[in-house]
C-alpha cells in the first residue's frame, strides 16, 4: 500500500510517500517533493502547480492521499492569525485530484494516536515530518 502525506505551509506543499509492504514494514520512498506557486495571481502558474501535482500523483499511484488539516484561525502570541490564503488555494487544487481518496487529518488526531500507540519514526528530513506523520498515521490506523 502506498500513501502520500501532504503538509501545506504558506505557498508550499510538501509531499512525502510511504510504502507498506506485505510483511507490514513501512518505509519512506525517495519520491518526496516540494511544490509551490511563485505568484498565485498568475493563472498559468496556478495551472502549472495543478499539472505538476496531478502528474506526480499519477506517477506515484497512491492508494490514499492524506492532507494535514489546518485551523482557519491560528493563535500566535495571543493574536489570531489565519493561515496564508494561498495555502487554501493549494489545498483546493490538491482536493480536485479524482483518481484516489483524499483524507484530511487533524494534528490532534495524530497526537492522540501517538499517545495511545507510541511515537512514529522520524522522516528522512526534518521539514517533512508533518507530512510523514500524516502518511504514517493513515498506514497504521
């Protein structure tokens, strides 16, 4: 089983791919990528992002895609700061992929799962950890 985990941070989508073999061993593949839109007001760049994401998903052929949920409002030092509006555009483009199921996973769900079942291994790169956790959760839940 192959799962893609995605974390969206500002104008960037970070994608991690985990594979679970027949024996139940989970491994991170080298198919991890980062996509972004340089200027979200230029239609050609938005379409290029869509095409890159869709072709990557088509090449990987995942069984499921998981996206880390973000709150509409995030608290930072006592103030309310919403996530980047570009991040919602990226999320919407990713949701339009129709060749497999896309699930949204709250960070609190992953935290509760780890508390009950133990911590997850680390991703190959620290910046990928949230995407890794989403994919690992979907493979082990």
